[in-house]
C-alpha cells in the first residue's frame, strides 16, 4: 500500500519550462505558511497532512507549477485538506538539503505527525497532482500506520591522528577518482548532464601550474566546452522574433514550441557571449540545452577560473570571457551603492536565443536582490583575486565595500546569517550611529556552510588590506563555530546550531550531520587563520577535523573528489609536521 503510493507520486511526469519570473507564495490564493514549529503543530492538531513546496525565485519550472497550484481545484484541495508550507530554496538551503531531489520545484508530502512520506521533483500536471493529493488523503485515512521511532546510539569515534600515510592516501585517491571521472569526448566530469565544477578546475589548474602536466588536456578541453563554440547557431534555425516574444509570455499551451526551440536552435556551452556571465549547468553530455539561470556563486567561481586560465594559458578567448564575466558580476549582480551582491538572475528559455539588438528591445530576466552568505563570500573572494592578479585597485575597492557589507549586515553574535533581505532594511536609519539598521526580524543563523565561507572571505580581505577589523570579525566567526559546532570527541564540525527557533520544528535547531565539503571549507579557513595568527587552538581543530575525514575517506565512507580537501591535505603534508 505504502509502496504503491510512493510509486504513484514518484512517477509523476515533469513539464518543460520556459521563462518569466518564477513562482512565489506572496499573493497566492493558497494559504501558505512558513516552515516552523507552529505549522507542524497545526497539522497535528487539525490532523491534516502537509504539502510542502520547495521553490526558487530563479527557477523556470517553478513558474510553470504556479499555474497548476493556483487553479481552483488544486487551491481548494490544499486549503481544505492540507497544511501548505512554502520553502524558499535559496534562503533555506538547510531544508533543501534535507529533501534532495533531481531538480526543482520539489513537492514534499508529510503525514500530520511530520513523517516524511514522499518527495517528487518537477512541475506536476494538474490532473496527476489532484489524483495524488486525493490518493494521499485516502491512504492516510484508511491505510497509514505511523512508523515507530527507533533511536540508535552510536559510540563516538575517537579522534584520529594525522599521519603522512593518511594525507598521501587522500591525494592518491583524489588523482585516481578525478582522472576516472573525466569525459574525454566532451570535457567535464560524468557522462550525463554537465556542471562546471569550477572549484575543482581551479584546483587542477593550480596543480598544472605547479608542474603536474596530466591535468592540462582535461582542463583545456573542459574550458573550451564551458565557453561553447565560437559560432552561434544560424538565425534560420529559430522561429522569427515575433514568435519568440509570444513564447516568452509563458503560455502553457505553447510549452512544446519552447522545447523544440531548445533542440532546433541549440545553444551549447554555459557562457553567454552577448551579456557575459554563465548559466548554471547543461542538461546534455555535450554541454547543450543549458538551464539558463545565472547564479552568483557559479558566476563568481567561473569568472575567477577564466581569469586564472587567461593568465596561465595566454589565450585571448579566456581573457575576453574573464573580462566580460567580471563586468557581468559588477554590472548585474553587485550594488555599487551598498557593496552587496545579489543572489541570481532568473532563467529564461527564450531570451538567450535573442541577438544583442533583439535583447535591447525587451526586458531582461529578473534579478533576485536578496544577498546570500555563501555566494556573496565567494564573489568577494573573486574580486580580491582579480585585484591581486591584475594589480587593479578598482576591484579591491569594490571588494572592500563588499566585505564591509558582510561584516556589518551578515555577521551577528551567533556567527553569520544565511541571507539579507533588502525589504528588512530600514533606509530611515541609514544615518543612525547604530550599525544595526535592520528591523526586528528573525535572521537564520548557525549554519556551518555560511560561517566557513564568511570566515575565509574575511581572512582573505585582511590579507589584502592588513586592516585588523576583518581579522577580528573572522576570528569571532571561528569562535562561534568552535563553541557550538565543533565535535571535540571525534573531530569535525556539525552542520547546524541555530538560534533561529521560529524557523525550525522542535529539536531541529541542532543538526549533528557532518558534511564533507562544508567541513573542508572550514578546515581551509582554520588553516588560513592558523597561518596568520599562530593560534594553536585553530591547528588543533584543523587536525581533529582532517583526521576525522581523511580516515573516513580511507575507510570508504566518503569519496575523495573534494578539491578543498586536496588543498588542505597537500598543505598539511608540505608542513613536514606529520610522520
């Protein structure tokens, strides 16, 4: 019975997407609630299942889903029989990680007691959605039996000492795994959809620069694939402009035409040669049919990658892409007045098929003006690198403004905040001597990923400027992480210890999972902080974290594909400290 329901929901078909502003719950006819203990308490009190939507402002498919969710039959069912919870994918990465799926939007159905029943990615057609909603109600009323909660206690692992053999093991595994994952035909990694993996490429480029020539061919092949062919598809392969503009109005009965546009006027590569910047990923192995959203995080990574490669390989094409992408970051995703970065520019499956002259006649895809900690920290690092590599103080001045914004508005007593909403900023207090100019709101805090990236970005700002205030704030962040997230028994850092109680169900404020990548980023920040300050407490936490994860990799609990852990392992090995 339960397996049958799961199969029905997981088998729901995805719709193809096209591009106008994405789905949002503000102004919806659905009685959405925010994710909170109050929402789950209401579901239990009213004995109603939970319909949870995870959506993003830049997401094309999410806008398609809006039309379905706001039709009277669906709205009536949700408002009458369900508790509807809306989750912003970007603001609540902590929740998005808890319900992983291939693509968004994600529909999550939970029992009245909060037990997870099923997750389904994509925009579900109305008939199938209604059928599934009604089947779920029938299942819960007649067949559902709550799962018994089994609490298992595992004995904490002891701290694992670092050794030269353990460090070399990771480096060797990394080399084998990355070599095996490379696609020799089309570049990139894997044999399906292609993501840029810019941090990995930056690491491989550094290794190549230091004499490891095995990475040169994979690097150049992948860089050329990301940039795509120098010639765009011929105009006769696409419909006339009038038809394209009609398709851009998001008429659901013309989605098939939008799909055909992607196949007949096929764009290949992630680079936008007209306006600069990069799309998020490509849906085909050969880097064609990209998802057209432009995310700050990926654009910051790729702008630095193109700059580094242009200096290393001396190819004008890479330098042109670096210059235009840095310009895109500063012109589209950076606020010159406040120094803060914006989160993304939305997807549009028609707009990027237009020429430069045609784009000038229409409005561009919308920009999410929310600032997010991790992408903003990564973009700050890119500006610092550009200032250093090009010896250009214009990039440094903008980086300093970005660092000041993060230090003032995105770091509190409990470390870094996950995001900054400009609607929560009160401009009437702009001249106030009190630096806290936000309204009295709940700020999401206590996430390892946010704190690790913010600490590293501010440490790099200190190194570039020698202004101690940046070091002080970075150490304050590390102090919070050490006090609330570090595991002194086994080593490593837990994922979350948040003070934002309204944003969680009871018992969820602390998450004791240990994520490989986030711990690697924190390990790098600790290594950097130790090199600057000589603080032995930083080295102790670094060694405990490295011992935990390098031992786990050796035992097969994690793979060895993380470039940040490769950098940490190499630098620890080079220190000569470990026998």
